[in-house]
C-alpha cells in the first residue's frame, strides 16, 4: 500500500504542476483570460490545494492503520481530474 501512496503523491504533484502550467492560459491577460471572475479562481485554488493536502492526509490515515482509505484519499485529486477531463 505504501507504493500506491507514493505513486499517488507523485501523480498529485504532477497534477499540481499541470495546474500551474495552465493557469496562465486561464487567468492570464490574453483574450481567453478570466479576468475578474472569482468562482473559477476559487475552484482552481481548491484543486491546487487538494493536490498537496490529499497525500498528506492519506499518509496520516495510513499511519493510523487504515491503509485502503489512506490510499483512496491520496488518489482523490487524480480521480477528480480524470472525471473532470473525460466527464460531460
């Protein structure tokens, strides 16, 4: 289970890097930028924060003896990203 937790942490960090990379296209000053819109900024910030918080909480839950739940919590940002990418 520890290997899955480490893999989830690496994927969450890669997802955070992707969010940083595309933030200029979403919130930039270009014609596609969302200047002044609060809710997309809140959603992006929550997604970015969850990429760091989920692996930490997953490790804490793993240390408390619930390995399956800890791994699931660590994988939540990646699962959520896939749902948003391929969902309707």
